[in-house]
C-alpha cells in the first residue's frame, strides 16, 4: 500500500512538471506564431532560436518585486492567484490513465466542479484589489463564465448520454472506429467557442479588455502574482485542448497521434487570437443565452430520441 501511494505521488509530480514545461513552451509557440502572423520574428535571441525565452521570462517574473495596493484586502488579494493556480492544477487529476494515476468514475462531474470554482479566484481577485478597473474586469469574467458554463454542462451531458458513463476512459472505447467529431459536429463547434469563452481568450477576452479596462481583474498584480494568474490561464488552455481532443478526436493516450491532435487544438487557440477581432459584449451574451442554450437543448432531445430508437430497434 505504501509503495502504491509513493508511485502515485511520483506520477503526480511528473505530471505537474510536464504541465509546467508544456505551459512554458506553449507561450513560446504563441509568441512565435503571433510574430509570423504579424510578419515579424518572435523571440529568437535567448538560447537556440529563442528556446530558453520562457525560462528567462519565468525567472524575471518570480524575482520581481510583488507590489500590492495599500487599500487592498491584503491576505485575500495575495492568495487569490495561488488559489486559481491550484485549481488549474487540480483539474488535471482526471487525466485518464490505466497505470498508477487516479481513474475517476465521475470525471465529468469533477471537471464541471473545478471549472465552476475557478470563477471565484477571478471574482475575488478583482474585488480584493479595491480598484474599479479590477472589479469591472472580475464582474465581466464572472458573468461570461457562468453564462457559458450552462451551455458547456449541456454539451457534456449530450456526450454522457451516448456513453452512459461519467468516466473519461469510456471516451476511448466508443471512438476506436468512429470519432464523435462526425456524430456531434454541431456540439463540437459549440464546444470550441465555449472553450474560448471559458478561458477568456480572444475574441472573448472581456475580462482583460486592454482598451477600456487597462488589464481587467489582474491590473494590480505584478511579479509572482501575475505569473501565477498567467500560468493558470495557460493551464486552462491546455486542459480545454486536451478535453476537445478527448471528446471529439478520441485516440489512445499512449499514441503519438493523440498528442499531435492536442498540440493542433492548442495552435488553433493561438491562430484565433492572431486573426479575429474582439467580439462585442452584448453579442457574446446573446450568443450563449439566445442561440447556444436553445440549440444544445434541442440537440440533447434529438440525441435522446436517437438513443431510445436504437434501444427499441
């Protein structure tokens, strides 16, 4: 028993290290791709072709002085980035593996719980800064995230209806010969835009509206606090890319093709940022409440009827 617990701990430590390295190189990929989209070079000075740039940025951020506003709620303000980062790491516990790591029978529910808790770190970070810009950014983010979480939960429910299981490992069993990408194409398109809204990415980055809110909820953060918020955001991007690959492009986790799909979806996040302008906020809210919600409920009823018809036949 002690040996199994030790192996489990080692596996989690390895997973955390690889995730942090993955985030580091995702930032490098983003800067390179955005550079070429804008017809310029990305980072290319630190190390060979700029490969050490992410580590240089990490050292710079964590060694900078952490400034905090005098009128802020200091303890809450200080610990909010830590809480957000821990939640972004905790959600990776559901990583489905047949060897040594935890395999959740209720993985889908755990994902929804972790994503809904992530709202609190943004909201309280904006409030505890005691700044109008931060508060407005936090409120925007809460409204946006809660609105899109409803559609997200219903999209997941549509897939759960096919699986009749909450375990992520079953997504592999049902997609050996036929991807859900073809069976649930409308859900796939909705899930992609929901991913962008949930991670506050362009064209839905209203929590960080530079033109009107300076930098949104994280405007008062610097140094290590900002670095943790930054890490939490990019961990969420990686997780959403992983979930997209798992849900609609399923393959064996040990296969190289799965990781190629995973990287490709992460690349699309960057591609969208470099090509699309920011959406308007009222249109963003109309999109989820007037279109996605009604459409996903209708699709859910259609898939339920399809499932019942298959059972009857």
